[in-house]
């Protein structure tokens, strides 16, 4: 499967599942990176292109998190694209839900 047509042959459900496989680990990684970055950097003392950042503290935290999430998502996409095709195909298969016996519900 070519990288330009990554999701064109997949069902909507498998595309959503693949996006979850990409975005969820990136979310956690971005949170860890943001905590580490802002533990040592004060949002009010940051500079962007030689000018001080003029956003509020919470806006700086939010934009920082979105930036880190974007970077981590790029890493997750590259990891997904580098997976062997057989593993990528296995990730797209919907797992079977176990049957619950009627007697277990009462």
C-alpha cells in the first residue's frame, strides 16, 4: 500500500481505529513533554522570533501542548507508516467482543 493512499482502501471504522493508534500515544507523549518543558520554562519569559510571547499563561500552556502534540503526532505517523504491512493489517482488524451469557447478567 502506498503512503499517499494510506486510508483510501480502508473502511471508516479502520480509519478511526488507525487514527486512535496514532493520536492517543502522541497525546500522552505531548503531555509528558509539556510537563517537563514548563517545569523549567516560565511561560511569561518565553520569546518567539526575538519578541516576548504576549499570550496569557494558560494560552501559552495550551499552545505549547498543541505544538508538542503536533510534533508527537508526526512521530506516531512515521512509526505507523514504518510498521510492516502484516502488523498494520493486524491493527486494522476489529477485535471480537466476547459473548456474555444471559445467566451472567442476572
